């Protein structure tokens, strides 16, 4: 072997067991001076540490927790619900949820090539859907077809992709275009 410990099981499955009667057992990694990281089994969970801070936990019930030190940042619970900024993601029967919780709200940003194109965010004062950019419209689509648009000047078109065109300029702010008898 070219290293201090090498385990070669050949063509058979290879297992390494670290056994202890204690409730916690660790495999530590370090250099001549410091322990740089370790993996440990602690009561009912497998934990991963770096620089003496727990960064990841896998609990016996299947819950995954990402943290930095004692501050938890993200959790996937045993039902598949995701919480960012919360230790208890919302849970609704039959649904998988994403819960964003910040001190002033939660936000999802949508970018294209590093440019912010849209946001969905909630704060203590409002819930917002925001198309970003000087000419970016907010479009609503059903069955792969645009059904309503709010253009960058605030004009609304229903059944129209051009609220300021279509010969409806007298309507100014709201254009409803129908191709049928309704």
C-alpha cells in the first residue's frame, strides 16, 4: 500500500466497522495540529462536521438538516417538505411544500445569464409577483398559450399579447380581445 491504511476487498463487498458501546462514535480527519473534520453517529443521527461545526445531519427518520454551527439553514423533513430559514416546514396532506422564512420575508429569484428577470416574494406587508427589467412583461399562460399580460407600462391585456396595440388604444389601460361570441 502507498498509504498508512488501505482496505482492499478485491471483488467482494468491503465494509469497515467502527464500533463502540458509547452513544456517539466519530471518525476524525486532521493534520499534525488540528482536527479538520469528522463524521459521527450521535444517538439517532449521522452528522458531518468541518472546523468543529456541524454542517449536515441525517436523522434516523430520514430528515436532512443543513446548518452552520448551531444555526440551522435548511431542512428536508421525512415527508419531503423543504424549509429554508425554519426548523418546521409547512405540511399539508397530499402536498409537498417549500417554506421560505426570513426575518422580513421569503423570496425566490429567477435569473437568465446572471440577470434578474423575476421574483416572487412575501414580506410582512405584502405578497408580490414581480417581472424585472425595463421591457419584461408579466405573462399568464394556460395550456401553453398566453392568456393575459401586464406590460412594463402597467397596461393589461386579456386575450391580447399587445395591450397598447390591437386597435384598442382607446381603452388605454385594459384590453380585452375576444375571438368568439362571448
